[in-house]
């Protein structure tokens, strides 16, 4: 324990003195946010795809659908219950709303039920859908129609591109900053630092734990800084619980570190470790949904995106920041990340080499 | 150039005397038994055995690439042998590595440390790896680095870095200290200061294994020396015992200046001189090892006069470890 604490504080000291490293990983996130913030500012939107099923076929429902079709905030497709739900399953839609037979009558009666289908298995899509449907209902309710959604009520947030991007940038920064631990480990081995440590009774597990702790502290600070910039400069709202957010940042950081340690254990040259890190992180940055939603990716890509830890990290961050999600809403992501940490750390400890 | 037929008998004599002593002495601190280490096609350590007794300074000498570092790093638990066993404090290095490492102090042939940690922080950090650590101030004083406590390793001079590496070897009050070329790159004062430290350690009962390319250093410091070449021990004895192997009471070194028209006497001719045990050509000089200094000298001068050559830089010295080393390994060490 004494060794762990001392080593951790030394590692923190080293990170503190390694200003270039700290700035570069934070810089990437900030530059991305600034660039996208300036490009899209308040205007850019992720345009959600909404399926609409009209089983009532009255003049009122037709009129409502027409007004939706003219909306700029949502793209709609109209079809039967079966075709629209199929499209949702194929990840072409974010949600399907249904006006069942008798909808108009019920509306006149003062309380209409509107079933809504979400793609529950895809948190990002689900998030966008929830927001969209709320917006749509709000639009429709502009004429004071008493519509009740047959899902639990959620708060209505207007999701701008910059709002959507902020969690993605945090996820991306955590990935870039922490996968790089592999390269550092390899360079320590190459220059002989590890050889000297190997001559002491220090255990690999303690070295890994100390390095992880120091990196975690750094990542929490970096995430907080990025969030503060997003909140103050771009007025990105954060709806969720900050403690939960810190928890997800922690899980994401540990996941990336575990993968980094595996890279570090399996490679001999820093250049190779660096190349592998790049090969992993670059595709993951896009497929993991840091810059854009991967919900509309072709079906065959789903297993890939669902496998990537960054996908789950980004989803969980978005759920919390954009939608104020509780733990229950992100527990799938949390479980996947924990699985990555546990398995990754096991492999990392086995792959560890001093010399 | 190497007189290979002499080596087996040399090694044999040394081992017999070593074994006799071992029986009387307390159990060894280090026992290396039939050690083999290969790197691909290279056999760096070829069936090497020796042991180190408590409180003794044991020197490993040998030309570059002889396998000294490989051997030492196996004892330190950094490298794994291909075959053979190493016991330290009666424990097996492969099975009880950490228990051993906690009681051993190590200075590698070249030490790289975290560039972002100061001298003081580095010593403190390494101290935390052991159950008991010496105060950082005390270590700094011992290696005369107090002024550099807040410097970073890369800002130290080469010799200061060596001293920091030495301090790291002493951080845990080790019972065994293993030093791989500890005085390489040190100025004469620092070298002597290190000798003091080593001798103080021995007085406290600490066993020491060291390698060096300085023969004077080995001769002064070591209680016993093993000369290693091609991964094998070719001689093992006390410095005096090794020097006695030469069978000569003096070494005569000289340069031959040959005027045009004259021919230089060759090695075979000088070997025939009375009393000469052995002769060899150094870099730009000849060296004779003799049992009878005076007759050899007189005959040598006659030979020179007869051949019409002059002898310059004529020197007479008692044989040193360096003479033994060159004779046994057949090459100049640091050429
Ligand atoms: N990691 C390695 N991979 C391949 N060959 C190696 C390795 N380490 C050492 N060798 C080879 O093993 C042989 C012995 O090397 P070693 O470092 O043990 O010699 P040494 O006696 O310490 O030499 P020096 O006096 O130059 O330090 C050399 O031929 C060297 O090239
Ligand atoms: Mg060496």
C-alpha cells in the first residue's frame, strides 16, 4: 500500500511535469469542440428520422402529418405499422409514432394515447428519439391537443450539434489520452527504466495500478475542463448528475488504460506501439460515435460498433449530459465498460513484461 | 596468441583451492551452478559455476562480450537462464525472485531513470519498493550528491549519474550488492570514494559482486576474482593467486626502434633468452615475463646491441593482474 501510494504520487508528479502530454490530449478535445462549435454554432442539428403510422386516417391526422412533413427539425417517413417498425429495427429510424384507430375520437374526448416505439438497444438513437418525439408532440400540442405518450414522460431538450458533440469529444479525449500509456510503457522498457525496476521487488500489478490512478486523476481533470469550456463558451447544458458522470469518465478511462497496457505488453518498439494505438483509436473515434451518431450505420456494422468500448462510453456520456439519464438508463453501457476493464486488466497483467 | 593448453590446468588449480576453502567457510551467499544463457545463436554464458561467500568482494573480469552482464543479470532476477540454477541466500532466483530482490542492491551497467523525477524523488520512490529504506539525505551524502538533490537525472554528468545509480543500489540496506562496472566514467576521486564505500560495505558483512575493466581496481578491491571469457570461467582465485600463475617475478616492457638496414628481433628470439617464462607483443611494445630479472635483462641488452636496434621506454615492474588477464584472455582488454 505504501509502495502504491508513493508510486502513484510519483506518477502524478511526472504527469504534472510532462506538460506537453497533458496539453496535447486536452488540446485535441478543445480544438474539436471549438472547431465544431464555430462551424455549427447554435444552428446545426442532428436531424432525426421519425416513422409515422396513421391508422386513424381522419382529416385531423392527415393535417398533423402534413405539418410534421414541413418541419425542419425532423425527417419523417410514412407507412404501415409493419414497414415502419421494420425500418426502426434496421436502424433507419430513431423512433416510430403511431396514431391508432380512434385516435381523433380520443383526442376530441380529451385524452389520446400515442404509442411510441424506440430502438431501446441503441442508446444514442434512443436518446435522439426521445428528444425528437417530445419535440414533435410539443409541435402538435401547439394547437393544444391533449396527447399523452404511452411512454414515461421525459424532459424535452433541444439537442444541438454542439450539445451532441461535447460528450463525444470527452470520450475521444479519454481514449487518446489513455491508450497512449502503451507507448509510454514500451519506451520505458526500451530505454531501460523497466530493467532497473525489474531488479527491485516491485510488483507489476502495483506499477499498473499506480499508473492507472495517476492517469485517472488527470483524465477527470481534463474531462472537467472540457466540460466547463463547453458549458461556459458554448452554453452546452448538462442535465445529468455530475457524480454519475465522473463515474462513467472513470470507467472509460480505466477501459482505455487496460487496452493501452495490453498494447504495451505485446509490442517491443515505441514506434510500433504508437502505430497500433493509432490504428485502434482512429477507426474507433468514428465508429464509436464521437463525431456523429453511428445509429444509421449499416446493419452489418452494428456488431462492430457495439463491440467498441468507445461506443458505450460515448453513449453513456451522452445519456447523462444531454438527457439527464439515471444509472438505470445507462446500465448496459456501464456493464460493457466494466467487462472491458476486468477482462482488459487480466490480459494486461498477463501480457506485462519488464524487459 | 593465446596459450590455450595452459588454461585447463590453470582453471583446475584455482577450482581445487576454491573448493577446499568453501568447505570450511559458512554457506555461500550466491551459488551459480552450470549456468547457460543463449541469445539465438550466441551462447553468452556457457556452463558457468561459481559461488560468493559472505562478506567477500568477488570480481568478474573478462573482455567485452565475455558474458559478465548476462551472468549478473540472471543473479539479479532480470534475465532467465536457459539452464542451470542460481541460489541467493539459499533461495532459488526463479522461484523466490522477489524475496531475494528485497535483500539485494543492484547497479546495472547502464541505468536509465524516470526523466521527470529528481534525484531525491527517485531515491525516495525506490526506497518505497522495499520494507526498509535508508533516509534519502544519508544516501545523498554517501555518494556526494547532496547538491544535486533537486536535479533531474538527465541534467547530471555521467559520473554523477553513476553515483546516483550506486545510491539506488544501497537504498535497501542490502546484504548483497551487485555492481556492473561501477567505476566506469568516474573521475579518480569518485573512484576512490566508491572503493571506500565498497570496503565499508564489506566491513559490515555485505557480500559484493562487481565487474570492472580496471585491473588495478580489481587487484586492490577483490578478495577473489573469476576471469571469464566466451561465457566460461578460465581462472578463479585471489589476485595474488592469479598473479602467481604467471610463474614470473618480473615483467620487462620495452619498445624496439629499428634503424634502416637492421632487422628487429622477433618474439621467438626473445623467448629464448635466459629466465624468460613468456613473451608477448602489446600494442607497440614487447613484454617479457621472467623468473630471473638480471640475466634476462643483460641478455636482452646484448641481443639488442647485436641486432643493431635500440630499446626505448624500458620498464621493469612486478607482474600485475593485467599481465595475467592478457595472458589468459589473449587480448588487451580495452583495445
Ligand atoms: N539482449 C541480447 N540479445 C542478444 N545478444 C545479447 C544480448 N545481451 C547480450 N548479448 C550478447 O551476449 C554476449 C555477452 O554479453 P554481455 O553483455 O553479457 O557481455 P559482458 O561481459 O557484460 O561485456 P561488457 O564488458 O562489454 O559489458 C555478447 O556477445 C552480446 O552481444
Ligand atoms: Mg557488461
